[in-house]
C-alpha cells in the first residue's frame, strides 16, 4: 500500500476513535456529573430555578443560630415546589453549634423529625462559621450529628469551604467515617457561570458535590455539580433499602442502651416503691409507676414508638398493659427486660 495512503488511513481511524472516545466521555459526564441548585429563605417560597437540565435541589430547613434553633418557613414550600418540578430534593442545615455537643444533639433532635425529603436523601451540615478553638471538639460534634442523620435514615454530608474546614475540623476523620461525603464550595469569581471551572476545584479526599458558583444565573443562585451520583440517594431502590436498614439498626442500638436503675430484684413491689429509668445520655431519673404491697410485675417487652418508650407489663392478678416510661430530648431508649 502506498505510504501516503497508509498514513492517511491511520489518521482517519485515529480521528474516528478520538471522536468516539470524546463522545463517550461527554456522555458519561452528562449522566454522572449532573447539576443542580441549593436554596435558602432568600430564594422565596417556591425557590429560584436554574435551568431545565438541572436534576436536583438542596433546600435549607433552618439551623442553629446564636444558641437557638431557627427553622426557615420557606423549607416546606420549597421542597414541594422542587418535587412538582421533577427534581430530586434534599435538605441542609446551618450548623452553628461550634464544638458544643449538647447543642449539637439538641439541634438534631429538633430538625430530624422535621425533614420533609425522602428517607435516604441527603441531610447536609453547613459548617462554615462559629467553630470553637478545639479541632477535636468540632470534629466530634460533626461526627455525632452525622451519626444521628444516618440513624434517622438519611445520607449525611458536610458542607463548607476547604480552607475553613481544614482549619477547624479533622476532615480526614469525617471522610474515614462516612466516605465521599463532602460538599465543598470554591468560586473563581462572581461572574455568571453555567458550568464548573475545574481549575478551581477544591482538591481533597471525599468530595461528592462541588458548589462552583454563587452566580449560576444573573441576580445570584448557587450552582452545584454532583461528582459521584450522591444526589440520587433516596431516589433509587438500593438507597431506599439502605435507609430502611440504617433505621432498623439504629432502633436496635437504642434498645440495647435502656437501663432500669431502681427496682426490687425479686419482682415484688411495696407501697410507694417506684420503677425508675435512667437514660444513657442524661442523669435524669424518671418515675414511671407505683405498685402496691405484694404485687408482682414482670416487664416482658419494651416498645419504642413516636419517641416514647412503652413497657408492656403483666401483673400477678392476671391483668396486663403498657406504661409510658418517658422521653429524653426527643430520644427514647429501651431493651427487653424482666424483673
């Protein structure tokens, strides 16, 4: 074959191959790197939509500000608006608890029952201000909150800026515990940008979502790209099943930490004697029942329902029933007991 013709053929085949490769990469990027927006109260009751190609929305449910849980009244309507538009909807919270574990747990006890996005969907902690001087305390707080998010059946994420998180949090410990769970923001400028500039990507382990602009549209709107498909959490069969598994595991763990700390070991209760319950995260002891002389009571089951613990009892006179044992900071704990 003529050398010139052979060279031309090789170039043509190479061009076809590169075109195929480019198309394939572009196709993968279009499916695995979907874009979406995030909203706060400043985006109004119905939210500010970006483009028809956007696939997801993250809406702020509220947060912990100045020592107080302050919900955002726009959250419920924004979630509904995004759902009606066919978007995958997720939740985030302003996490202004610093390194205070008590406030951190109280915050989660307040907001998790109020999440309106599906089980398995993202609940992200927005940690970008108010950190304490202790990296250890800040990290432990975030880990505890993410554990509560997971136990409630949602996908935990941590949002922030690379420099701030590195200065105040042991990010590697977060990533070690929860894998690719970071949602990081980094902007090259404040010009309108409809796609990410990866020259400004905040490179570090564990990044799942890149917030690449606060000017996704003129007038201001946060634009994000999903790098891993994490925004599909809660919207696939597998993620929904995993969420249910996490909830069941959490319920089992709660049952394993119930303690009865004041009782007659022989099961015979005397006048004005009481059964008391001590919760694992509190010194509070709650009186739950009074028994009469000579009466034998066997507690053969404990049920957790709607944040309350109910103990099923059987009396020696043949009667049985349930006693509500109590609630502590929105969390109830129990296990099977017989005394």
